[in-house]
C-alpha cells in the first residue's frame, strides 16, 4: 500500500470531497473485507491497532478516488451517526490524525462529488502502490456471504417473520412423547456421526436468498440487499450447520481473532450476535433463533431453532464478544 507516502497524502489532502465514511474497529468494521478485524485491516495494509481507525472516502479535485485513514475514530463515528439521522456534518479530519492516504476505494460508493470529474483511480505511477477496489460480490463467495449476514442482522424482524416455528423439530415443543423421541433421535445422530447433534440445526424452514451488494451512501460504506421467502425444509442433520455450531463452541475455549464474535444492541434485553469463521457466518438474537450462511451453499440461509443447546451457546458467545464502546 502507498501507506503514509508523503506524495500520496498530499494528493489526497488536496481538496478531498468526502462522500462517505466507515469505522474500522474490533467491534465494527466493514465485514465485506474479512471475517475478523485483523483480516479487515490486512485488506487495507494496516496494522490492527486496538483503538481502530476511521475511513474517510472521497474524491480529490481531479475526481480520483482516495481513502484517508485517520486515528480520530470518535470524529468519524459522530459524522456517521449524524448522517444516519439525516443531519449534515462536515467531516474534516485534522492533518495530524491522518495515518495513511490510500488510492482507490475498498468499498462500493454509489455517489460522486459534484463539480469534479467522474470517479476514477489515481495514476498508479503517482501513488507508488496498488489501488484499492471493493471485493467482488457479483458471485457467491465469502464477501457476499458476509454481506448477506449483515442484511439479516439489519433486518432481523423481516427475516424472522419468514420462519414458522412449528416447522422446527418437535424437540422444541409438542407432547412429552414427541420431545422424548426427539431427544432419543439426537442421541442416535450423535453416536452415528461423532458430533454434537444440536437441537435443531436444520429441521426448520430454510430460505433461499440472493444476497447482493446494494452500494453505499452517506450513512454507511457498504451494505447488502437480500430478498426471498421461507422455502423448503433443510436436509435433516445438516452437516454444514453442525460444523458451524461446533466451531462456534470452540471459540469459547480458544478465543478466535479479534472481531470474529461481535455483540450489538437489539430490542429489549436481547443482543444481536454475529460470529464468522472460515466459510461461514452466524447471526442470532440472544433470546431467539440463529441463521447460518455457508460459502458452500450459495444463497442459502439456514435457520437454527433454539432447542436445549443454542441458548447456552449464544450466552457464552455474547460474554466473550467484542462490543461497541
């Protein structure tokens, strides 16, 4: 990366027209860049500092794309909060807070500065390093999977309403005989495959979604747009979901890289929990069910019923999760 190259910083500081901004902290970072905070920092060539960064994204007077990295996280947070509320805010970081000026944009931006040429990458010879570009989200993969998980967390009520709780296994309810039969079946599954058969890893209604990048605006650097409705039931004893739950449990004993598990505000006393790992994302409410997305299953959103084990897992993950300060 060009990093703190003086020429690049000077070029970016020359009448930078700010279009949007994003936080890059352990508790809140553009998940499209990675499964955890260090991975997201590495995508920009930055060291994963404990306090994090603010990303100021804009154009210079020639229309060239620049991302200015600052260490004044509070300033950027105030700007984003103001924009989210529909208020104007002049985001003008002080020069001494600039950590790096990186050519290009790491996230898609759907707007452009008025009165300057159309957005374009700076001359690579002038910047002395590679140019940032948003991850490819045109096909299903890790970036698209994480964007889909972002959308579920953001629109929880909409996605939750598509799930019929009666579709989950009788281990979640029904008569005592039905629950006992379900418990016996769980034991059989555990003995058969050597894994912990969670309460309802795949007996609920699975929803097929198409998660796609919806661009960005003043209030957020990137987002996801997913649509669909509850569909067919997932195969029983879904191996991918069992793997996700097993790896999530392992995080409790062996903490993963910073930012792999994050907790944010939700309604009432509940929390929105987000966990990611190699090839998977999990979104849950601590008082409700969970949704799992897998790189190996394009567009699929797999619901996980609460049953006897999920509440304890979510509680333990929430206790170790990174939270916004």
